[in-house]
C-alpha cells in the first residue's frame, strides 16, 4: 500500500511539474522585428528588455526578420506568443488579403498594440536638372525603392496621382545609397528614398550637391487621403537639410506593434500599459523609441485604420474614452 501511495504521489508530482513547465513556456514571448542592426530590430530589442524587466514571470526575446508585413504579419498570425513590428499599411493589406502586396489570403487575427515612428518618403533632385515639381518627371530617369516594400508602393501611388504610368518615366530600382550616388553622378534625374529625419541619402546628397526637395502639391491631399487611409501627408520643417529653406510635404507610413488576437487579454493589457509608460526608456535605447507612445497611438484611436487588440483597447479606453 505504501508503495502504491508513493507511486501515486510521484505521478501527481510529475504531472504538476509538466503542467508548470507548460505554463512557463506559455509565458515566453517573441517580438519579430527587422534586419539585425536596423531600427525595427533595436526597437524590438528595447521593448523585449523593458517588458521582461517589468512584467514578472514573462520573458520576451527579439527575432530578426526582413521586417516585411508579409513575414512579420504571418508570424504574428500563427502564434499567440508572437508579436510583430510592421507598417500600418501592411496590416491594412494583410487584413484584406491584398494579393498585390503578397497576401494570398486575409489575415484577420491580429490587433494593434501601439504605434510608433514614421517612415518618410523623400523625393529629391539636383538644381541643375531644372526639375521643380513632381509633375515634371515625364521622360525622366527616376530612382525607385526596391519593389515590394512600403516606400515602393508609396512612390507608385504618388506618381499615379500625378498622372504618370510606368511608361512615362524610366524607373530604376535601387537601394537608397545607390540612388544617392547615381543622382550625384548624373545617372538619375530624381530619387525617391525612405527613412526618418535625418535620412542618410537625403543628408548625403544635400551636403555635397545643390539639392532640391520635391513637395507633394496640396491639390493632391484630398484624393490621396481618400485612396490611401493608412498613409498620411506630413511636413518636413524648413532648414532640416542644407538648401532646404521651405517646408516639404511628404508621404508617411507609421510603424506599429501588433499581436495575435488569441494573446490573453489581460497580458495584452499589461504589455500595452507597460510600453505606454516606458517611452522615455525606449528612447534611451534608440532615438526613434521616443515616438512609440500612447500619444502617438491616439491618432489611430480617433481615426481607426486597423482594429486594436481587446487588451490594448481596454488600456486606451481608460486613457481617452469620453
């Protein structure tokens, strides 16, 4: 009898250990970010550290990816333990299953946690080309972002709004650094690059040549906003770059953090609240971290483009619900 009791006790103990191990595993979460060394990666690593330090019993790690909405959106949709950093327009396309953006079917089970820094689309030329407006690009050699990323789709949208099809200009796909070199060497007439403020290619060209920044015409604002609710038009203030003595109207895309809708609501609430209260710490890890905040997210709360995770929405309702 004693032996039977002992065997029963050990069996119960083994089951308890197994359950405890499973529970512990469920609290290991990953943030898929971007290329190692890039802004996405540093933001993801910073978030992982902050959340691991401030949420007892939960460990976060960062995983490097291409950072594309297709890759990170898919990873996020496949596991409640995965959060993903990618652009708002990518999420919009994912939820609608837009095949032109690489989505074979809709991804419906992701929700917004927080929004952060903007990706800004720059159009630049040199004074010597005589180009003064985006309307002047017919027949020109135009540097374009690598096909498939957000900046590429933004560039094509702008050109189409100016009535330009791919047959109206010579589009050459290059990295931003390659575009800058080609413009300086006279091998391109106009370049289109993406990034923050300051942006490396824009800084390179403007400090070595007499650069001209091309602004989106205000007559295009309404149509662009109606067609592309996930992109916004903002302004680069005057005098950010040498020779840029006027504000420049630019297209922007916001980078966000998304979670699987099966992520437990209370944990999603804690993640959102912790990140919302840790903006200053994230900024210390990366300059762009200062833009990952509840204040930045307020715009998407007031003008929804993608649904929030219920746990995140609970936190923002506490902040702003009237």
